[in-house]
């Protein structure tokens, strides 16, 4: 994909007095009207600050949850408007609608440096349907378009795709720019040695990205639930561990092609069931028929961490076990600490995946202990798989 124009690539003077529509990702968890986690809001502040400082009139829009075209009060953006007031130190205009007279009037009355927030875009089915008329209405609010919502960029919706046809200038926000910078390095020329850690549950969901990444990698450490498809592909008995039968052929092929690269677990923490009593770690040849592996064992941790060094690049996707249960979180925590250490020692470290982000947090490792944490989820894997993301490919080339 070509390099895209960043918000900061345009001189500040070009924003003065202009209305700038910024598609953001404020899909934050709200409980009883209170935002319980506002990381997604905080991280858009650099782009908003840049625009307001340049004298732009900023119009922010996002979806939250799945209201399916209806106005559902607990999915309103009102608490987000309040939080933005606090972060930006100015009053945020919140007309309480997505389109219509009130929204148009508010957008016209905005002064330089002022910010308005639209209501939840998915209160209208037209958003996900990429409706032409709805797209046009959104576009009529502004002169310049900015995408600062990487996580929805793989969706061709009205706010990420349809409306952009009405703009000359379509820019990447600073966060989207960062995602593209770090993720495209992983598939172009990652700094060597390039070590990839793969875990989680489903190979099939990420196969495109995995193929691209394994090709480039020097070492691929495979743990988590996906490891059992690989071990089964080697002809081992894997007890009650789930095996993706439709991936066996590919796994066998990958193991043959990249024999020296791929490392599999050598021991496992097993249990009869997720809540059940765990056994001490067993080696791969000792996996019992009636047991499931829920974590990698200590020998595997030792083997894997010996390859996670403070040089080159380390990419990590997928927890090493059922980390949500404390009994099975040791492997993931150990890998998380080793990943953080690699950052401190000078490696470029990139983490991707929704559950992986949660796993990092649970391990007590800070986001700042990774070079880049991709919060893109599905968008991250489509990008790494080499697909053109609609919300990115429509942006102006730099
Ligand atoms: P991400 O969202 O980071 O891409 P995945 O969705 O692929 O990650 O996988 C995350 C899930 O995989 C977690 O819920 C974790 O509990 C589960 N998991 C990983 N290893 C195992 C295992 N051995 N047994 C059961 N669940 C596992
Ligand atoms: Mg997941």
C-alpha cells in the first residue's frame, strides 16, 4: 500500500477556519453512564490538539457498541462528550444527533479551534450499509476528512468509506499513521533478527497474516491453542485439545517448508476441564487422551524466551494459554515479561490482537513497554495479510 498523507503533512495554515471531520474510535465501555476505560479517547488527543491549534473546526464521529440502527440510550456518546470536555479543557458541542438540522446548524456555528461530537453513528443503519445519501449528509458537514479509527478501517461504512468520495483532502490521523508505519514494517523489511510469537485459538481467522509473517520471520514460536494443530500435524496425540482439521494440511506444509524456523511447545499444563484441577506440566509425548492443554509449561517458556532478545524485531499475537484463568496464565505472563524486556534492551516490539492486549495488561506489563501496541484487531490482521483496507486505501497518497 502507498504511503498516506498524515494530518501533520499539511501546513497548519491550511486548516484555519476549515471544518475537519475526524472519524475516531470512541467505542469505549460504559457502565451505568460512566466510562470504565478511556484509553481510546486519550490516544486521539494528539490529532485533535494539532487540528484545534491550527484553527480548525473539528467534528468528531464514532460508533459505540451495536445499537443496530436504533437510539439506545446506554450507547449514547454523551459520556464521551463529557470526558472530552475534561481532556480538552473546552466545551464540546454535542447536538445529540448524527444528521439533521441541529447538527448542520451546530457545525456551521463552530468557531476556529472548537470541537463538536456527533451521536453514535450506528444509531442509523445507513452507517453500516454505506448508504449514499447518509454519506453525503455526513460529508456536507466538513471540508477536510481525517481517519483516526484504524480498528474500523477494514469496514467500508459510510463514515469510513462512502463519505470520503466527497472530499479532496483525506488524511490519516497520527495514530492511524503510526499503525501503518509499524505494521507495514513487519511485512516489508523488519529489522533482523525477526522473531514472531503466535498463540491464541484460531489459525483460520489470521491465516493471511500468518503466511506473510512466517515468510519474513527468522523464528516463529507457536504456543496457545493453535500449537495443537501443529503438534497434531506432526503426528502427535494431543488429547482433547482442539485441532483445526481444515488447517492441518497447511500446518504440515509450513512445518516442512520452515523446519528450522518454527518452534513448538515441549511441555504443557493440562486439566480435565477449564475449571478443573490442573496437573503439573507434562511433555508433549505424555499428553493424556482425556486431558486438555491450557498453558505452555516452564520448559517451553525457557525455550521460547531464549529467542526473545533485545535486538531486531519481535511481533506477538495470541496468548500462550487460557490466561483469563490464573491457573493457566503463567506462560502468557512469562512471555509478556520477556517481550517487555526485549523492548528495554532495544528490540522493536509490536503486539497485535484484542485478547493479546488484554493479556499484556493482565500480566502487569505497560503498553509503554512495547514499541507499538496495535489495537486494530481484525484491521491489524487484514493489513498484515496484505489486504487493502477500504478506510486506508481511500486516503490521499503522500
Ligand atoms: P487475539 O484476540 O489477541 O488475536 P485470539 O482471539 O486468537 O487472540 O485468542 C485469544 C484466546 O485464546 C484467549 O481467550 C485465550 O484464553 C485463548 N487461548 C489461548 N490458548 C489457549 C488454550 N491452550 N486453551 C484454551 N484457550 C486458549
Ligand atoms: Mg481475539
